[in-house]
C-alpha cells in the first residue's frame, strides 16, 4: 500500500482477512473494467481463486496473507502499465510455480500456453537479478533480457513485482533493504527508464534513495512540503495568461504542475554542488491536450508552443523536440523553458493524451499486444535487437557483463547520419568507433578511421548530434585492446571483447602447438604435468599463459626440455605452482557466514537483523575506511565484509559501495557510528571567493586556531580577481566538518564553501 493511504487502512482494519482479500481483488476488477481491454472477468477470477488456494496459509514477512502480493502486482500491471487479462492472470499466478507444488504443466492445462509461458519465464528469473554467486548473477540477468525478446510482458510483470516489493520493503532487515535497494537502483530503475515506464522509474529511484539515504530523504521531503504553497502560487500566476490564450485555440486540455522527484532533486544538488534552496526548477508545468479531429498532433504541439512563447520569453538552449524524433523508449513531448512572471525559469512539457499515456505507462504497453498494431519499427524494437546482439556473446565476467548492459540503459541520446542520410540513434559521447559498430559488426571490426562532415577524424573522437559520418575500413584490420578505452556503447564493447577473446584463443593454440613440437623433439611425451612444470618454471600460474607468451615471443624455449624438467628449480616452481592452485581453490570455495550470520576476521558473529556498531577501542577501529570514498562519522554508510573478514565501510552513495551492495548482498552490513574521540578522518573542502590581501591568513587561522584542526593539504589558485582553493583537514566527524564549513562561509571574501568527495567524484 502506498504511503499516506490512511483511510484505506482504517477500512481494512475493520474487515476480516478474507473480506480484505476480496475487497482488494474487487478493486482490481473495477480497474480492469474501466480499461479499454476486452472483458475477460471469468479468466481473471479463475486465476485469482487458483492463486489464493495455492498460497493458502502462507504469509509475507509483514504478516499479511501472501495472496495480497500477487493481487498488488496484478493491480500495478493493470492500472500503472495498462496491460490486459493475460498479464493480469500471469501476475496473479507469478509465484505459484516457484513457491507451491504446482508445475508449469498444471498452469498450461488450466490457463493455456501463453500464461504458462509467461509464468515459466518469471519463475526462471525469480529471486532477483542477482544471485549469491557472480556467475549466477550474469546468467540470471541474461535470462531476464532473453525473456524480453520472447514476450516483453515477462519483464513488465517482473518490474511490477519489484515495485510492490520496494513499496513494502519496511518489513525487511536493514541489510536486506540495502541489497534490494542497491540492485533496484543499479538495474531496475534504468530498465524501467528504457522501457518508457517513467512513473515507475521515478518511484523506484525514490524508494531506493529512501532506504539508502533515509535522513536526506526525509529532509528533502519536509522542505518540499514547506515550499508547496509558494510553488502553487508561482504556478497559478504563470498559468492565468496561458489558460486565457489556449482557450482561443478550442483545445480540451489539462495543465498542472508536477514536482520533481526527491531523488532527482538530490541528484541535481550533488551534480551542481548546491543546496536545496538554490534549486529553482523544483516543478515542471505539463500541458496534456486532446487532439482536434482530423488534425496533426505534432502541429498542435507547436501551436501551443507558439502561444506560450508569445506570452513569456523563451530560453533557446533549453528546447527539446522529442515530438519529431521520439526517444528510444517511445517518449514523445515538446519541452521548453521560459522566464515566468516572477523572474524564475519554468520548464514546460507539451504532450497529446496518447503521448502522455505512452510516457507514463511505457510504450511497451502499446507494443504488439493491443488490437491496433503499431505499424512502424519503433526505437524500442531497435533497442531490443541491440540487446539480442549483446546476448549472443556475453562477457563471462558477471560484473563486467552487467556494466556493459547498463551502459546503454540510462544514456541520453543523439542522432548521427550516415552518408546516405539514414539516422542512427547513439548515446551521448559515443565515438566514431561506436558508430561503426552500430552500422554493422563487420564494419566495426575492420574500421581504420572515419570522416565526420567530410573531415578525417580518429576512431576515438566523440561525435555530436547532427554529424554526418562515413566509416573507412580495411580487410587487414582487426580489433585492438586499446579500442576498449574509447567506446561507450554496450554493443561495441561486447563485440570487441568477443573478438579479442577469439584472438587470444588463436594465439594460445599456436603457442601450445609450438611447445608440443619442442616436447616431441626432446623425446618427451605430450603430458599436461610437463606443461604445468614448464609454466611454473617460467613463472606462469596457468599453462595457457605460457602458450600465449611462447607465441608472442616473450618466452624462448630451449631446444631440449629434458634438462629443464629434471632441474631442481623446476621442482621448486612446481611446488609453488601447486600451492598457489590450492590456495586459489580454497579462496574460491570459501563462504562467509552460516545461516545468514556474518563472521569477521576476529571470528565475531554478526546478526544481520542488528546494526553493526562502528567504534574505536584503544585507538583501533573495528572496521576499515574505504579509500575510494573515505566516509567519516555522520556519513550515511554501509559495511562490507571482505574475503579476509575485515569490515570495510563505504559511503551509501559511493559507486563501488553500490556495486558491492548489488552483487554481494550477503556480505553487506547495516552500520551505525559510535563516538570517536581518539581517531580522525580526512575531509576536503572547496572554497571560492574574491581575491584580497589576508583572505588566506584568515582561512588558515580559523582552521588552525579556532577549530584546532590539522591541515594536511592546501591549494589556492587565483584568476581574474577570484580565487579557488582546496583544503584537506583531519576531523573527528562530519559534524566537525560542517561547523568548519559554516564558519568559513562567514569570512567576507569567501563566497562558497562545500565538501568535496575525496576520490570518486
């Protein structure tokens, strides 16, 4: 249930459990009957009764009957995605095969092939995208994406399942909350974005942020509440002349102000390094119109644009025409920014009713499963074909594979032209090499250069929207390892890595043949033990590495290998080789924790239901500070148990911490800071202001004398009467750093002081 729905909760409290279940199901049917789908009530009712009986007696962690979850997922599928009876039935049945004795064959007999196929797809990717083992993570995610090609409704229902789980995440242990929020933010929200599920994407981001940064989330939420009245006044003043003009066009329309999501506000604060009070575009005005009969929707968007710009002054660099060329996820709208009556910039989004439905519920809701088919080959079709190309040869490294896929999930787009005028949609900052692979994999692997707007450019050059690009190729060209440094598209990365692996394999085979020839010439049998001993002698842990080095000319074998194999050094290296192999095997099979209890290096068991207290004992901490983000007491932080049993503390918003959360949820700890009186932490402040005599002395005096803080690095640069500086200090907590920052802002010549993240920004 969504936050703030107290009235519904009061009604539920007065009903019996069976009455509550029936009431929720009737609300689902009511929503379905108000949609434009065919009325298949009996089918949906049959699926509900079957799921209710299958899950009878089972409860969720929150204590409510389990059947409430499938009903909620089905409601999201119906009301928030606009899907029909097949999807609703599949959502009601989505956990039956996984959690009960019923099989896919049972569902097939009762509900037909299509519903059984969708539920089977959902069962195969159950338990989240990420399993406990890295190889399983990549394989689960691969299955998830493969189902998008077979039937996109599988991933849409999975998205609804995740959304409801996020809405009810309060009942989970904090460590589990971190893991689920992490993978939601890392994969599900970008996937929702790419599928055009804007509302769901925004809510998933907000809910992930709520559990990752609970204090910051509540602070922004309160500030939005306190500024709501003033925002409404600004909107009403802005809207009066616009409504008056639009009425003359004879349009039926809605105009409303939509507040930005809490996560997007925080994200903007982080990117621009500004406080909440300095964000002026907290809301956007949305105009949604019903097209006039026999009229062009695009033209009407521009008519409304013209009407608004006759009233308010436009900002030319903020026009976004997604009407003429929709985004890859089907999104269509015309965006503009104008100067409002109070002198503040106001963003406006103009959409038809159909455009709005696609923007909110996703183009996938209209795609291939409605009675009226979409004639054109959509950007979504093309994106799914790109995913198929990547899946044909996935990176065997799970983390790299997930990152490769994610490259293209959340990227802004640009349009690049071929010499014949065809358009290719590429992510922002894509290079000429990305463009070559977008044309065809054979063009990519044989390209030697490019021309942009008839001028020669290197393959590494980033393209701009509107460029006309020609790719130059050579049959003798092969992909090079350095190409990976300057490509950003998932398709290019996957195909280059695949080709490089093939090249490596060819080299290894040739090197092995050379070694076997020398063994034969030495009168020795071709024996794996001999090869391992020779590899160990030359310092290689794997014989494949030796084969590669031989073919590359990095190892020159003697004509007779008998002497080398009999040598004492060879035996010593062989023993070391075996020890290294045994150590690697032990490390690979090592598990941390039993029955979800974590074990630290000192052998201390950690209960995941309780926070891990970060404390100092005799000036020694029971944790280590991560070098990548260097958190300090007061920061939102999480703990990660490494292979040695050490607890490593990361900031919640640290990218490395996010990947750990996503991929190693069983090792993540909910942490709390205790008092730290003896130890200190590094904090960095950035200063800007007017250059004048004595300002540096005043800054250092406040730091050293007033706060008794050690300065470990100070850097000042002066240009055109302004100075910028960075000062790194040792403090005991975030509170100390905040107080120091506040004090420094009171120096007359200092205009801004902000905290810098040490490494990862």
